[in-house]
């Protein structure tokens, strides 16, 4: 029998991901805390639930894409949470970016209730979520990953089982170091061009063809040059990810100097009231200094 799917968290990422699963023809139940965001799913034929518990009761595989570690905790183990409704043998697939340590704890607690878990954070942004071309970094057991693979294939193109529980979140933390430090580098480069009286647009165009070329230079560079900071990826969420990176590194007694510096600049973005803007708004902070 076809697996019944659930999706919890219909934000910038979750909404297009859930739509892709529904449009691929899978039976889908969804929940979002703010009900108005469920309208496109209702129109696409998904069942709208009133709690994570209801989603879990109606589903074999439950996808989650919410903001932060405490939010996943609440969605899983709150009074109306997934654990209160899920059947034995069901799978929770957490696609949020959260702490690797907490992920391992969540997986162990769910296992005691007979529920499997995968951590499966993503990279590729809203555009990748809409196109179904995300990079998906999976942590968990191979047989569970194999069961979920046909659904991952509707969400992403590059699907890698990185290791056991938490390994997907460690990969995502690594991803966020590269993105954050590159955003900072692109911002500094474009600022140098601006202050030198040279066209940033032309510099970006020239750099795109060489080793400095990257998705960040392409997408975030463009946002900086056009002063267009509509998210994208909210600065406050990127700062949340830097917290995950730095906590993980601290536990390993690993200093990450470049990551630490970019995090300070992200703090400035948030302090100046721009936390809801795209994280490329770091360029605004660099310009001020
Ligand atoms: P978003 O647009 O801010 O959406 C957050 C979603 O989480 C909303 O549906 C929100 O519900 C829900 N939520 C938050 N706290 C909750 C709680 N306590 N209980 C129930 N629902 C809760 O964020 P997003 O950009 O989609 O990001 C979602 C996750 O994906 C984050 O972990 C983020 O780091 C990660 N991510 C984002 C991107 C990106 O480019 N945007 C890329 C890769 C990974 P409401 O609608 O009620 O607020």
C-alpha cells in the first residue's frame, strides 16, 4: 500500500517542499501553526490537520521543517506533538537545521516508542525547494533512508546518507560555515570594488568565470548589488545556524576564527533590526563599519 505522508512546518522552505510531494501524487496531511499558510496545500488536495499529533496519526512518514531545536522538540514531544499520535513503525524525517546533539537525543527517544528518525537538513534555498533540486544531507539508518528515498527524490537532486543519527546535521553545520564565510568574503570584495570607484556588477561578472565563482557570488552578490534583501534565508535563522556550529565546535574544543568573526557581523545585522531580512544583509553591516 502507498505510504501516507505528513508535513509539518510550511514556511519559506516547507511550503514548496510539501507542494512538491503532493503534486507528485502522494497522499499528504499537513499542519502549520499559522493556519493561513496551509491554503495552497488545501488547494492542491492535501488534508489540513489541527496539530502535529493529527498529522502523525494520519501518516506513515512525517516530514518536519520548522525553525530551531526547541521548535522541533515541541513539534515532536509537546502535548499535541508527533510522538503522541505516531504509529509504531512510522518514520520522522526532520528537515529543519538543528543541533546534532539534540537530534541524536530525539532519535533515541523516538526509537523507544518504536518510531524511526532521519535527520535530513537541506541546502539550496527557496529556489531549490521550489525546483525540487535541494541537496539533502541525511543522518540515520540505511534501511530507513532507503524507505524514504523515493520521497527525497521529489525534493532534491543530491541526496547523501552522511552517517548515523546527527551526521546530516553535522554536514549542514559544515555547509553553513562555507556559506557564511563566503557571504562575508563576497560582501568584502564588493565593498572594496565600491570604495575603489569600480562597478561591483562588473567585478561580479568578471569573478563569476574564475575560481572565485560560486552560487553565493551569483545569488547573494546580486542581492547585495541591488540592495534587495527580501529573504531567501532570514538573517536570524542563519545566526541560529552559526550558534549550532559554534556550540558543536566548542564541545570539540575547536576554534573557528572566521566563523566567529562572521557571527559577530550577523549579530550586528540582527541588533540593527534586520533579522527578518536575507542573510546577505551582512553587506549593510559591512558598509556601516
Ligand atoms: P520560515 O519561513 O521562518 O518558516 C518556519 C516554519 O516553522 C513556519 O512554518 C513556522 O510556523 C514553523 N514553526 C516555527 N516554530 C514552530 C513551533 N514552535 N511549532 C510549530 N511550528 C513552528 O523558515 P524557513 O526558511 O522555511 O526555514 C525552516 C528550516 O529550514 C530552518 O531550520 C532553516 O534553518 C532551514 N533552512 C532554510 C533555508 C532557506 O533558504 N530559507 C535553507 C535551508 C534550510 P508559522 O508559520 O506559524 O510561523
